[in-house]
C-alpha cells in the first residue's frame, strides 16, 4: 500500500494574528488548507478554509483567551484533525529579521534560535511574535524540522552602498544599516515574473508591494539591488498606519519640544500615521476609495505621490527601468491606485492600457509603452512552503 503523503505546515505569525497554510509536501504540491487566528489577546477568532475557499473550521475564544503559544497549540491540534492522519513533515516560518548573517532559509536548532533572539532589538514589534510559535513547536515536537525563512534575506544581494546609512563607521558596524523587508513576497513575485512573463531575465524591475505594509524593490537580473524599507519596516513609503520615511528631525522635535517619549513615538509612527493618520478615517484603501471626504482623497494622493517619487529613486539606482510589477492587496486589486501611480511615471515611459488595468489582467501596459506594467499576485506562504521542501530535501 502506498504510504500517506506528508504535508508542509507554514506559519506567519504577526503581532495580533497567526496565519497558517498546509501544503502537500511533494514538489509543487497543492495548497490543502489555509487560515488564521486573528485578534490574539483580544477576542481570538480562528477561521480555516480548504483550497476552494470553503470554510471548514471556525472558532471564537473569549477575551484574552489565547496568546501566541496557546494559539500555536490550537493550530497544531486543528491541523492534525484537518489532515486526518496525513503527517506534517516540517514547519516553515516567516521570520522578519535575519540580520546580515542569514541570506537564505535555515533549519532551526537551539543555537540558531538563540541567534535569532539576539535580533529582537532590531525588530521588537515582529521578531518575538515570529519566534514564539517556533519555541512552542520545539517544546511539543522537538524532532520536527522547523525552517526559518527571512523577510530580509532577499535583499542581502544589494550592493554595500545601498545598505548603508551616512552614519559613523562604528554605528554601521554594529548593525545599524538598511536591511529591507517584504523579501519573501519579492522572492515569490520575481520567480513568477521570470517563469511566466515575457521579460528578459536581466530586465530592470520595480516591484511594488502595496498592502497594509508597503514597499518597493528594485530588481536587476532577478536580484534585489535597492528597496524603500531600511533599518525597520517603518521606512520608505507611506503605509496603512505607518509614516514611511520621516525627517529624523521630526522625532527630535516631538521628543524635545512636545513631551513625546519613545513609546508614544513608536505608537505614532507605526500605528497612528499613514493612510489612517492623514485621512483621520481609515487605514484601509477600500474604505478610503469609497469615502467622499476630502481627507480621504488627500491621504490617497500622498500615498501615490510618495510611491511615484520613490519609483524615480529606484529607477536611478538601476540606471533605468524596464517594467513595473504591482502586487499585494492594493497593488493587485486597486485599479485606480495603479492608474494614478503610472500617470505619475509617464516621464519614465510607462503608460497603461485602461481596459486591461480595469480588468486586472497580467499585462496592463499600453501597446506602445517603452516600460511595461504587470500585476503578479504574491504568495508568501507558498514561498515558505517551497523553501521548507528544499530544506527537507537537503
Ligand atoms: P497585509 O499587508 O496585511 O497582508 P494586504 O496585502 O491584504 O495587507 O492589503 C490590504 C490592503 O489592500 C488594504 O488597504 C485593502 O483595502 C486593500 N485592498 C484589498 N482589496 C482591495 C480592492 N478590491 N480595492 C482596493 N483596495 C483593496
């Protein structure tokens, strides 16, 4: 009798949610289930769907009912029930920070876990949440392989200049440098571009990951050469609730003249700014698009303006641009934002085919445009599953 095919489990743990996905472990194996527990620490809610999007499990917990450890245990129990005897061969995890040392995924052991914990000060809002499920699984199933896949890794190909701030050498040497994030998304999208689009492999791309978090990446020969995010994921573009790049003098002014402390600054730049702060209404692009309030329009205009400015900067870093690729929630779904960005980049040779853009096809640029424009849906969980399979095969 043929043995039961094994599965790969993927976890993507954020501050208040853990997303999960289960894949067939065979090469290019299908998605089996995906879902998330959200509102951890508040009123946790679990939803799991099968590959067709049909809800197969839904559960609620009372206020404060789960932390990251107990939520991981719930996901493991639910996964076992859903898989009905099919074994999980390995867990793959999204880990936001791999520092300068980790430029590819790695199988986690106690020494690596200790190493990753040392990076917590570089990403205090994300790294501890990424590591909590790894510790929970290592406690419950010590022999199960766990693979860490880093959001910073894709950017380690950037030239040294692109990774440096103009700071004294000893501060740079201590790790205060530009790391870049959203690397798993860029990795996935660039592979899709090279596999499925009619672009030369050496094409100079700007990939625009526009979701709640937003960043751009300049890609040449399939490798990251520059990105808008820096030391932390608050740099670069304006986002749902994050400021993006901000004159550091603003922070000094708030600290010295306005009585802000570090905690209040953190709250301001990560949670109360961006689309939410400027509109005063919402961090959600769909809500802003539906609003008639002038502040909603102003927030969107600033979001687009910042992206257009940064596309120019990345084009300069590559000495030109051959294509732009839109991805993530806004990039994949919001035709109006894509149209406004491309209108601001006409000087670079970009032009949209309005009908294709509205329809949301793959190629959305006009026939005569010298720089092409594309939509490529991202899938960070599938990228993690791919790396986890590779690590198992090694
Ligand atoms: P995250 O960074 O949390 O993964 P997503 O990639 O899911 O975020 O992107 C969320 C953003 O995408 C929200 O601003 C949401 O409004 C926007 N979005 C999703 N669908 C649409 C749509 N059809 N039109 C406009 N914006 C959309």
